[in-house]
C-alpha cells in the first residue's frame, strides 16, 4: 500500500480537489482498520457520534421516499432508528463490521432492513436511480476517494431524491484545526481522517447549494443535505 495521497484525477468535468494534507486510506487499509475496531466500535465511537447519527436518521425519516441506501453501515448502530416505512439497504467494505450489523438486525428483528451487503460505496453494483435517499454517516472521511463516493451516490439516487452526509470536517482555523492536522498522522490506524475538509467531498457547485447544519455537541459534526437534481 502506498502512502501517496489518493485523490480523484481532475479534468473529468469536476473542479480539481484542493491539495489534500492527508495520508491515504485505501480499501485494504480500511478493512484492516475496521477489523481491529469492529469489536469495540460501539463502545468507543457509539456515544460521541450518537447525536450526529440520530440527527441524520431523523432527517432521512422526514424525507419522502422509502428506498434508503446506507453506505458504510458499519455495525448498524443507526438501523434501529429508521421508521418502519423506510426500507434499508446497508453496504460496507468491512465484513467484520457487517457481521455485527447482521447480529443487530437479527437480535432486534429489524424487518425493514432488506439487505446488508459487502460492497465498495465508491463503485456499487446498483442500477442508476435505485434509491430515493442515500445516507453516509461518518464515512466520507474514511473512503479513499470522497468525490468518487459522491458521484456514485448521485448515480444511484433518483433525480429529486436526497443525499445526506454526517461527518466531522476540519475546522478551518483555531486550536481545533491545529490539533486535527496533528492527529492526521494517525489516519491509517484511526481508520478516518481528522483533517478532512468539506471541499474534499463537495465541489464548489454542490457546496454552494448544500444545506449545512452543525450538530451538537460543540458543532463537532456537521449534517450536509444535497438534493439530487
Ligand atoms: C467510522 S465507521 C461509521 C460506521 C457507521 N456509519 C456509524 O455511523 O457508526 C466507517 C465505516 O465505513 C466503512 N467504509 C469505509 N470505506 C468504505 C467504502 N469504500 N465502501 C463501503 N464502506 C466503507 C468502514 O468499513 C466502516 O464500517
């Protein structure tokens, strides 16, 4: 695995991504990191990220449409929070995380979870416009190529549908920004990028039209909603 930064090549109808200040997490690094995290993920991350996850699922529940794609579903912490009318397909790169999600679905009898599939969110096997809504919770800063993820979600969500992200984004300045840039050296073992900038995910046009809502506590996380035009 290379430590060279992976980014979508510019010049494919998109604005170039600003020079990233982060080390790459390719698919194998993601799988390895989440193999280590799977057993303790809910205890270590479940609490701190709980409000962001709750906000995102509340937003999904309030939107029209029933077919929901949750990418990077992980251990399935969000799955019990969807209303029964939403039919959920969850995908994740990590078989270890998915195994926990499958246990949860069985234990809690979550009958509206239609499928949990091992699949790369940047390159899925779904047909165009398969879903009304796609949601990615704490995933955008983990995937190797965030803009490729966005393009894929635009492809699989129908026009008029919605794409939601909840994530931690780099604080542009101040003490938090300095700390986050420092923490970025540990991206590989953390399994996410503490120095992930919103511009790495959203090209300027999308950035301008997205609904951006800080999530408590302390605005550490942000909910981003994009209408699929
Ligand atoms: C920080 S966890 C978030 C899990 C869950 N969404 C939550 O809210 O707890 C990130 C998840 O994204 C998954 N992931 C990373 N890259 C992926 C990719 N390219 N395709 C699908 N899943 C991916 C990881 O395996 C991991 O389960």
